[in-house]
C-alpha cells in the first residue's frame, strides 16, 4: 500500500488502536476513547511550531521578520530588525495576537500562563513571556536571538487569540512587575504560523 493512499484519520486510528491506554497500563484504550488521539494531536502541534513575526513600528513601518521555533520546552526567536532607536530595549511575548498601532495595547499583557510576577530577577517570577533585552546598534539594527524560559510550549502560546512580540522603548529591569519599567510599546508583530 502506498503511503499517500492512507488518510490522516486512518493513521491516527491505527496509532490509537496500537497505543496503550495510559502510561504503563499495558492495555489498549476502550472503544471510543479519544484521549490518546487528543494527546497525539496536541503534542504534534506543539513540536511543529514554525512561525514568523512581521514586526512593525508604531508608525506602521516594516522593521523586519523574526522566526519562532520550539525546542527543548522553550521557544526561540531569531532574525534581524532594522529601524529601531539605538540603545537597550525590553522585548516580551504578549498574550494576544493583535498589534493595533500606535500604542499596541491590543497585544494585551505579557504571556503569563504560570501566573508568576515579572522578571528573571524577581523571586516570584518570571513570566514565560519575559525575554532578554536587545541592544540596537548605532545604525538602528539588531540581530535577535532570544529564548523563553523553560516550560514555554507552542501549544499554550498559540491559543484561540494568538500571541505577539512587543519591543519597548526602554530596557527591562528584569524585576519590576508587570513589565520591568520598560516603557511604551514601540514595535509589535503577530506570531503567525507558516
């Protein structure tokens, strides 16, 4: 039989029929039990995140594209941005996939599914959406290589209202709740699955 003739549903049904009902149970799931199928789809979606982020300034100017991938229970953001003010800027993952200029308040608060306080230097933190600062060079460019804290999963990030990445006007102090005194939002990009 050729692989192309097998439907996704058939493969999933075959997998469920051959999988144990639970860890170390040694038994097949009961007929109609779709819990294993749900777990397989969720885990597959989480591991396969390959998204892009078109970052724009508050004036609507294109600043560049970042990519986001998942590996080892963390999310990595990479790319080059051009046109930001030189200096140190806070960057965060925000909980809503919306970037209405000029203030970008539509992006909501920091992504914080674990209900912690802001900052890597905060004993009650950090948010999963707290990223390191970036330093923009004198020519207004920056190479971005940022990784979330362990436990950040694509499945939780890409919920029904999506998520976004926001660049702030000032550096994040990595302690002050809720946003590290990083000031106004000056750039934003919606995380969009490729």
